[in-house]
C-alpha cells in the first residue's frame, strides 16, 4: 500500500514543490477542501478528506477532519497488535505523514478593520487536533508545520522507504516544533480573549518569535538573540519590529540602545532628535513649532549636538520621531565633532520612516552604520504593552510608564512663565528616560546637562552641572523623585538654573520651597515620579 500524507495548510508556500515530489515518490495525498483544490489545479492526484471519510465538510468548514478514519489512522501505535487489529476491523488506513499549519489568526486580528466574529472563525480546531495527534505519535508518524522543512524531508524520503526514512531523532524534533506551533497559536488566542483589564493573569504564557540571532550578547563572549512579542491585536511595534536597511548585524547592546533612543523620542510630540549612549540620552532637542520658518530636523540636530554631550554622542544611537529627510541625513553625515574636528561616528540611526534620497545619503556615511526603521504606528503603539524584565528564576512585569498630561503645580513665589514651562516639560519627559537618580538640565528645548545612575542624587546634580558648564545659566532642571532635602536644588540654582521640577510629596518639601524662594527660582511639583532602574 502506498504511504499516505494528509495535507491541510493555510500557508501554501512551497506546497506545489512538496506535493509534486511526494507524488513522484509514490505517496498518496489526502487534503482538506482548499488545499485539495490547490493541489488538483497543479494536475496532481489528490483525494479530498470529505471523499475519503464519506462525510461532508460541515458547519461552514468548522468540521472537516474530526473523524475516526483520520485520527485513528494517525494515532494507532505501529507494531502494537491490539491497535493494528482494531484499525483493521474498523477499516481504518494508516496516515503516515501530517502536513498542517493553522488558520491566520494573528494576521486577522492585526487588521484594523477585523471584527471579533472574524477572529473567532480563525480559531482552528481540526488543525491543532491533527498536529497534536501526529506529534504525540511521532514514533510512527511524521509531522510538518513549517514549509522550510519541506526540502529536507523530501531529500530524506528520496533516500528511503516511507516515513521511516525520517530517522526517529528527526521525527521527535519535528514533533517538538509542531507542539510549539500549536502552543504559540493557543497563547495568541488566550491573549485575544482575555479581558484587557486582566493585566497579570494567574498563569502567564508569553508568545515570542525569534527575529534574529544577534551578533553577540552584552559582551562578545556572550551569545544573544532577539525575540518579538506581538500585542493583543497581533501587531509588532517599536524596536521589536524594526526593519534594517543597512549596516552591520545588530548586537544585544545595539537593540537595547536603539529601544531606549526610540522610546525617548516617542514620548516627545514635537519634532525631536535624541542621541543615546548606554541607554541614556546624552544629546536631545525638541523643535519649536512656533518658529517661523520652522526649524528643520537638520538644524535641530546641529543645535542639540553643539549644546549637548557631544563627547558621549560619538559612537551613539540617533533617533527621531519624524521621517528622516535629506537635511537631517546630510547633517548626520557631514557635521563634525565640535572639538575633534572629525565627522561624528554613530552606530545606529532609527526612525519611523526615511525619504528615499535621505536613506541613500545615509548609506554613504559608513558601510557599518545600522539604519533601522520602526513599524507604522510605533510612535503611539508600543507604550501600551506590559514591560518584562528577567531576573534569575523569574520575570518582573509592570505596566508602562506612560507620560500623562504634564501639570506643574507652582509652589514657589517666583512665577512660572510659558517659556520656562515649555523647557520644564521637555526636561521632565527626558528625565523619564534617564537612569535614576536622574537630573536633567534643559535650555531652549535642548538638553545641556545630565546626571544619571548615581546612588546619591546630589552626585547626579553635580555631574549635570559640570557637563552643562556655562549653559546651566538660564536652564531649567528636572529630577525623577521628590527632594527630601534642598541639596539638589541648591546645586543647580547656584549653577544658574532658573527653575526645578520634582515629584513633591516629601515631609520636608517646605525646606526646598524656602531654598527656592531664597534663590529666586521657580519650583514646581508634578505629583508623580519617573524612576528608571
């Protein structure tokens, strides 16, 4: 008797080649409706499942393969006398290979116009059942869920007789891949059906797809990989869904820094350019939308670079929240280091889009420069996802630190002018993206000084002031926590800062208010904090 394959695939990539080769090798093909039609149109012999079972597809296609002739043929134990006697008595023939992949549930829910009814109809029932049955019985049955395995399987079948030409370790490997395929599919459905208010379920299933094996991990002797996690609508956003147009392979640190840079510009609504080093912004600027004529991205980049920490920016990651135009590309390529005189070197440029001439111009800067583009909608979408952080033996989850509408409460005598408030809003937003303890100085919408990651907040303030030098005069300051003592305020006020924003809420807030009034600076509180560890 000819060996029999059952094919029921949604993704028909490579199916013509695979079915043709099976026929050449003497296999009999069973297939479900759409797959059977596809194979028949290739003038290849195929028997439909409904013809084989003498049972029509029912309920609009919901019932196709749920039949003893199908599952008995897959699940009986080869070499087991009782099983073989039973299927013979029931007139059940052997099904030796199952080729199946599932309805496009993720693609369906990713469409903006899709409805819940459409999503429900894309929940496959027969497919997962067949896959699980074949994978469970891998000692006697082969199972394929990935078209990329077709050629390897055909090459082996070409060398032997029937499914036993696939050695047991390979059948076990294919079975494991099949269970992974089904579990990933089920996890997507679980996320879709789970009440969106249930942020932290009792049991957590993470569905992640390997995007790429990275050049190396955090250090060259470590290995690394990037997995993508779709949102509850099946869409990828942010750096997880990047497209690389140019440059070297990405490393673990490259991905971390690119994510930090793009997250930062995503929180800025006006046109912005940010340069990140070791996940902290060292150069940042926000354009003045009221300026006439408007400041170009190229002009903004130059202004931010000259007034920021251009020493740290060398070798950093540039991000912008607007499409990269030729003016910005030209500035990135040609602007020189203010002290060294050489052209600035960068590892990555990341943006939501690129003008075609800008992209080609950037490619000429360096063969190594990584040019990344984020998916459409990333500027507003990626902040909705729960954040994961791994620890030894577990995962930490939290909702994202979404920036609410910034409302400053004036607590000092000196009034809050519109110009100072604008700079404070930029400083407070940038502060969110600086490692705690964070102290950020901004002047004319540009980052002029930053202290990050110091155990002592005063140490961060002193670093920010030292970095800003004379640019601290007239700048504003934001820090990511409340001030239990006025020490941080005193450091930045004595350097020339005219305003400071902090969380507020300390039992000693009055001490800071007194110090602000003595130094005639603006002091505001926000009512919420921005720790970043």
